[in-house]
């Protein structure tokens, strides 16, 4: 099984799509296990709905730390209210899109799950830490490091030209605090208007392996369940709201941390190689990945 993701935007340029192995439900199996593995969420948006949906779906605050780059003050009562409002809206939209069968949770079931974890009048939520730079995780204290066995970055974005470097810098930093066998989860959109800035071809074929990560596959299902629980994409600027445009295009890349006996490559050391390799299509040799020029 495989999935195509648009990596170039425009009228059918060469190498427009990358085809990646599908791993439906993979991150749910890892992160929603009964043992409640430790999870660090980085780069959360100011509405905190990804975190709220994540912990509600997981049924527990335990072992979850959510972080933002600026220092914010999440009002969990308002967060839950926003998430529940979006849950109904998202479910209606996804039902019309007819993309995936994620109808196992009705709106009533979502309300019940939120009530069981946050309470009737939510005033507390999972552990929150502000002023956490996702590209400098090794610089933070032990509470951050103690939750790095699973790190999740949902929809990283740093402008049209900076997103690719942001992702590689994040991955390089994560490699310094993770051990072999740990997981890194990267939430992206496969809508070509936005996915073209990720540099997925370079990331998967060159950068990730050099840093110490192997792509296990693309989970296209679990994020749909988080959307059912009210996650709303937070744009960098309110006037740039693209939630509805990418709602049915979210997927999660699941990376496995390989042997960490050697030091990971620093993101800055790869910059020159990026500059020389961008937009160059080379023969594919990695199993499970292929390139195509069209959707057919």
C-alpha cells in the first residue's frame, strides 16, 4: 500500500509527486498504547486544539508535555470549548469528503470523552511549557528530555523559503535527545499548494537518513480521528486561515530513530548540499519510495 504526496506545485512539472509507503493507524498504535508512552508535542498553535484532541483521544493527560515557541497561557476551558465546536464542524466536512472511514466516534462520544478527562468545567490540562525552541531541544531541561522518546511536530511552517530548513533543524535537534528505537512524528498536509515547501524528496532520501532517521511510512488515518476530536489548524496569522482548505489532506510521517551510536549530522552541515540538490531528480534506490510525474 502506498500514498502519493505532491512535492512540486504547478502545471504538472517533472517529478510532481512522491509515492511513499502507507502505514495507516501507525501513530495511534504507538502513542495510544495502554502503557501511555511519553510524548513531547512541539510547535503547538495558540488555540491548543491539537493537544486537547490528542489527550482526549488518548484518554489521559499522563506522560504528555505540550510546548510552544512563545510563552502562552492556555485557558483549557476555552480550548475545550473551541475543540468541541470544531469537532462537530470537522466531522460534517470529513463525512462529505468521503475519504476515510473514521466514523467510529460520534459527536456525542467526543463530548463524553472530553468530559471524562477534562471534567465538566475544565480548568487544568496536560503539562504545558512555553519558550521551547523545536530546533534546540537539547538546550532545554530534564523534563523536556524525559519525554523525548516520542516527539510530535504538527504542521511545521516558517514561510515559503524557511520551512524545509526548519524541519531538518528540528530533526537534527531531536536526534540529539532521542535514542535508537524512539519515534518522531511529522504532521504535514499533502495539498500541493503547501506541501511543496517541505522538501520531502530531500528529507526522506537524504536528510533524515544522514541525521539518523528512517521513514516507517505515512499514517493517513489517525490524524483524521484527531480532527474528529476538534483539532483546528492554527495559521501563523489569523488572516491566513487555511484550515478548511487542508482539512481533508492531513497525514503524518512516522520516522524511526536508528542506531544513535554516532553523532547526528548538524542541519547547517547539510545546507550546501541542499542548495546543490534542490529540484534535481535522481534515480530512486530506496525501497518503498518512488517518484511519478502524474497522478495516474
